[in-house]
């Protein structure tokens, strides 16, 4: 990695983030996923070279970012390992946060020029459509329905729908054993839709965030939580004595970076950034620092330039 003054600045900011995030954690997390920052995975905080003199002619979103001097990125705030806001420091940590930082760096923006804005599953498309965010990096599955109103760069990761249950539960082994069970998922998510359409014998409970579903599970108010395995592993790592992931994924959830529809210039640039990160090792550094402690070592997916 070559060191420009901007890189040094970015490195300093990233270190500060790690320290602050560490202060906000409760207990001693066993994985980077639980920490949302990889404090015990052994990986150090990555830094990303900030590009100089970036010009994206014909991108209205980039024009907006340039004149504002910052990029607004919609992220999750309650998903350990992916997008988690520390209650103590207000800092965000996780794989999606690292992806946002490396994409921002490729557009010429330092970490302190990123404004993270909390999104939940159901408001990702509206936030992009209304211009409330410039991009969304929030465990956001690329699919044709969503592509009708937003665009996607990526994928940068592929998850799969799975189930989180109480540790002592042996009755739920996969989606076919959900008949009559109360299953919690989130409004506006692909896992909720899949339960409704493919497993209607389950009793679906829809809330606005997955952490609320997890609270319902530990309170015995529901029998399972369903969403992407990567998300569920983060919750299980926070309460390993109480919760477990079933571990039989039953869908493919390719994660994309949501962008305002029609900004093909920006989409091309963000796709370039993801490919570059895979090539130069930044993707791996981001993964190892965040999700890497969860015992998985996936190959990055191939970008789909539709
Ligand atoms: N990846 C799925 C989705 O985009 C589930 C995770 C989420 O709701 O953020 O709907």
C-alpha cells in the first residue's frame, strides 16, 4: 500500500474508530463478528488508499457528494459483524462499514467524510429514491424487484437465509420444521417474503429490526429468527450459551451496494472499486477484521455488471 498523506489521515481515523468501538463493547466477544470490529480475530484495522483527483463525469450522485464534501451511506446499526453502532461512542463497525469506507476511499473520500445514516430493511429503497442517502451498504440483497426502483453495484458478499433458535431447541432443523412455530423476521426483507410465500405454515411475526426479533427469541415470545446466516452468526456469538444458528442455509442472498436508479457512471465506479479491493487485498483485510472471526473464509463473489 503506498502511503499518501491522506492514507495516513485515514489510518489515524480508523484506529480511533477501533479504540472507541472497543470501549463500547460489553463483555469479551469471542469473534470479530461479535465485536463488529475484529478485536479478538487478530486482524488489525484496515486502511484504504484515498484516491486523488477523482472525476465521474455524468454522475449526478457524485456531483452531489462532491459539492457536499461528504457521502451519506445508509447502514444497519444493530447487526454485529456487519453494521453495528456503538451506544457508547456512536461509531459504526462491521463488514458493511468497511466496504463503505473502501468504496468512499476509491471515490476520493476519507473516513471522516462519510456520514453513516441508520437504515432498516424497509426504508432502504425509499431513502435512495428520496435522496436521503447516496448509497446503501446494509446487508442488501440484489434482486429484480428492488432493481425496478434502485440500482446495485456488486455483489461483494453472498449470504444465505438461515434460522436462529434457542440453544436447547432440537425441534427446528430447517425451514420445513417451522409448521406452527412463531418465526420472527423483518418488514421489507427477502427472508420475510420467503417465509410468507414458501413456508406459509410458519407463523410469521414481522418487526422493524432483527435485534428486536432476537429479544423476542430470548424472551420465549417467538421460536426462531430468520434472516441471512452472516447476520444470525453475529447474534449467536453475542449469546453463545443461549442461542445457536441452525446452519442449513436455504437461499442465496448476494449483497449489493444500493445506488440511486439510473446513475450508471457511479455504478460502474463502485463496481471498479469492489473489483480493485478484491485484487489488492483490501476486501480480504475488511473481511478478516470483521466477519473473519466467525470461522468462515469465503471467496469474494464476481461482480455482476448488468
Ligand atoms: N439480505 C436480506 C435483505 O436484503 C436480509 C437482510 C436484511 O433485511 O437486511 O432483505
